[in-house]
C-alpha cells in the first residue's frame, strides 16, 4: 500500500490486437435494404442486381460465385462461356456501383451506418464500421491521489477525443486545394499512368527520294537548302511520306506531362509515362491516369464521353469551341483557329471513370498551348486555391470539371483563369 499523498504513475493497460471487422448478418441485410431503397440504386436495375448478388453471396459464404464470368451468367444472363474481354458488362456495372456507393455515403445522415464497399479489382464486398475518426490511444501519467474520483479516466478520454476531432477538422479545413484535388489519385494503390497525346499529322520523307528531298528542304553539310522557287516547284508524292506521329509529342503536352510528373514524384507516387498510340486499355484499367491532349489523344476522347463541358471544332468558320452538354450543346466560349488568336481555352476534369474503375484526370486544350496552361493550373497551389475558393462543401469528394481561359502573350499561354466549374 502506497503512503498517502505519494506521487505514483499509472501504467497504460495493454491493448488487444484489433480483429477483422465481421458485422452481424442482420446488420448487413439491413444496410443492403437501405442502399437498394436509396435513389442511387433503385433507378438502376443493373447496379441493384449486382450489389444484391454479391452481398447475398457473402452472407451465404459462397464467394466462389463472385467471379466475373459467373456474375455475367447468373446476373446478366450471358452464356456460361461468354468472352469477358469483349463483353464488359460486369466490370462497367461494378464501377458504377462503386461510384454510387461513394455518393451514398457522402450524403448527410449516413455517417453512422455500416459501410459497404466493393474494392477495385474485386467483386467481393467488404464491410467497415462507421468510424469518422481514427482510434486515439492516450497514455495518462499523473498523480493517482489527485485524480482519485470515479469517472476521471472516462472524462479524460472524452476530452482527448474532442481535441483530436478538433485538430482533424482544423487540419482538413486548412489542407490546400491542390492536395485535396490530387488526393484520390495519390492515395490510389495502383501505379499512375501519364498518357500524352501524340500528333496525328506528322510525316517524314522515306523511299528512294529521301536524300534528294531532304537536301532541298534543309540542305546538308556542304550545300544550303534550295531556293524558294525550287521548293515551290518540287513535287512530292504521298508515297514519299510516312506517318511518324507515334515518334513525337507536341511541346505543350510534353511540358504539362513533365510538370505533373514532378508533382507525382514529390509525393512519392509511382507512375509511368506513355504515348497514346502505344497505351492499351490494359495499361489504364484499374490504375489512376492523367490524360493530356484532346484532339490528338484517343483515350481522352474515349474516356470523357458524356461529360458536361467538351471541346469542339467549327471547321467552316475556323473556330475552336467549348460546349455545354447540359444546355443542349450551347457554345459558352470560342476562339479562332488562327495562330494569332488572343486567347485559348482548356478543360480540366477529374472523375471516377467506370471503364477504368479508377480516377482519371484529363487536361484538354484547344491546342497544345491550352494543354500547357491546364498543366500549369494542376500544379500551382495558388491557381487551385483561387479556383475552388467558393466551391460547394465537399467539392473534393466529387467529380470535377473546370473550364479555363488563358490569354496568349507573345504566342505563349498566360496564367489560366476559371470560366466555369461543375461538380457532380
């Protein structure tokens, strides 16, 4: 027995290791009913059917049924031996389910519910207890005589949690917009892919006239290029040319890729850089991606179909246009295709893409100069902070589009300015 009034220290009790969370079947069924009855799922028969199937399989201990081909056969009535490479109904529906689950849990009122998720690359559901804050372990060393009244440990623990909650809220409110924008991509476990558009209309001279035509165009070590009159009267056959776009990148697209690659490297995010001509669907599937270029990047065109703001070309009037799909394709901005145009526009998007089942960031400019301005925007904390200053609460958890305008200064893109934004 310790003498009265003597200082002693309390020792932290050992903490038992946390076991894998296993919710009660009744709780799982109740949460499934809430999800299926929400507006996110009740209007989509495919998403509703897939989610119910995988959760039922979990409850029945039959996860061997949760495979793409079996789901395609039992849920979507495909032939048992159908080709999953050509029919992606399961993959695209699963990606849509993931998006709808995320949207459901972001809505107010669902914070305390059992959380159900469908991890990327898998169709087996996972469950998590509602825990907005990470557990806080507090070791208290103090005077046992001073705090001898019942309940002081409980009050101290509550105070610690409140302090932690306040600190977490303060930090999140102070987190720069640049970090919030990139967070879904940085935290994705997959290696990022930076995919650069390559020129479609680049040719090189080949064939028996290679030396002759090149000498006339650029000269050689002993003779200068041919005169203007000779060049104007030299005929070139199409058979003398070979497409060479897959060997080159435009300057603006490449510089945007360099700046974004530096941003990823500083955050220790593994990534690879590919040209759009060699990138395949399997290079992009299940991986976060940054796609650069619009009219010269086939993946940008394919993976951004249906978004609100998009670029178009009015060839008869030689105009580039930004159109609003939600307003019947109305033109909200345009710029001349002339090289002396005073301004240019670009669109930056970040979204969860159903086809790749991961985050996709796109930077599309009317030309490579607009893409370069978009790259500046994506890597500049000041531009980002200003762009999202008045954004709706929780904007960083949603899909995002930003329309940018950049003034052309001496033929180069100036600072990007926000013209329009969209969150969904």
